[in-house]
């Protein structure tokens, strides 16, 4: 089974910006967060991307009713 967002693994930060936009992410940071969706009841889905040496190493979607915190995958 293919992992969701597996096509992002290996992209550089510049490639990711071209594909998804910058979303107010701090460029030098090693973790970027994208808001994917928000429901009527306030449930939000975020895409959390971790970089190592400017290359995407992991990407995971998380759902929450509050703020999302930068955590290690």
C-alpha cells in the first residue's frame, strides 16, 4: 500500500514551495506545517513535513480540534 504524501519525500524546499506554496512557513525551519482542510465544527487537518538538509524526509497528516504543535514523527 502506498503511503499518503510519499510523493513529497525527496523534494527540496524550493520544489515543495512550487508544488504547495509557502503557507507562512519560516524557510530555514526543519518542520513546515500546511493546513489542508477545516470542517464546519472546527476540526482541522494539517500536513506536517520534516526536512533534513533542505530535503523532505517525512510527511504526515494529522487531525486536531485545537492548535497543532511541532512534534517529531
